[in-house]
């Protein structure tokens, strides 16, 4: 997944911080040189993509959940407060937010699913951005690459692009076709 960024932009080169978000992984990887990787943070429980898929299934969107949550969230408002698991390191935990969404839906099956999707997407993105920023600052890195299936999410990309405009960071990401299973 990380290497898809090299295909997208032939001038792209290390060093950089990579945020790999997929159904199986949520990792922050420091790429110091070609083929030299150091995992700075990883998933403690559910990967971001796994949480998207489970939330989508519970609210009736089906599989694959990521693109369906992304589409429905555009119709909603992120007005539902959801929990964030704050860890002392750069690891990720998405089981708490996934469980909160499932519990909200079970307690109130008539809840606005678009608002719930938008709130879920926003909260997950805040966690991804926060940890990525912490990792970049820790290593004094100003280049960030997104990778993996979840990095095709339009809200996530937009939030990272806003970050790029408001900071001295440069954000790279491959076309969505290079974010699918097996990437390139």
C-alpha cells in the first residue's frame, strides 16, 4: 500500500510518515529510505476499515462498508458525540467507537443513519489525524503519505488536505484505484 504512492508520483521519495489505513491494518510507519520501515503505531484491536465495515453492516448498509458509510455520511451532520480512545503512544483503538455506534443503533433503531455515519467518520478521522500529527512532530517529518483502502475515503482525504493548507506539511495519497486490495 505504501508503495502505491511511488506509482502515483514518480518524484515522491523517502523520508516520510505513512498512515496505512485498511480493513486489516491501521499503522503509522516511518519510511526512512526505500525498503526501510519502522512501525511507530499500530492497531490495538479493530483496524479503521474493520470498524467501518462492522458499523455499515449493523446500520444496514452492507459490505464493503467503507464506501457506503462515506456516501451516506455526506447526507448527514456529524452531530452525535462518540468516544475516542486516547492512548499514551501512537497506537490506534477503534473498538470503543464501533461498539458505541452499535449500541446507539440498537437502543434507537430510528436514529438518523446519515448523522450517525457522519459522526462516526468524523471521529475516526480525528483520531487518524491526531496520531499522524504526533508521529510527524516526534520525528520532525513534514511529508505524510496516506495508503490503504480506507485512505480513499473522501472525508479523510479532505481533512488531511485541510491540514496541509493550514500547516507546513505535504500530504501525498494515491488515486483510489491504487488503494484497493493488493494496491498496485
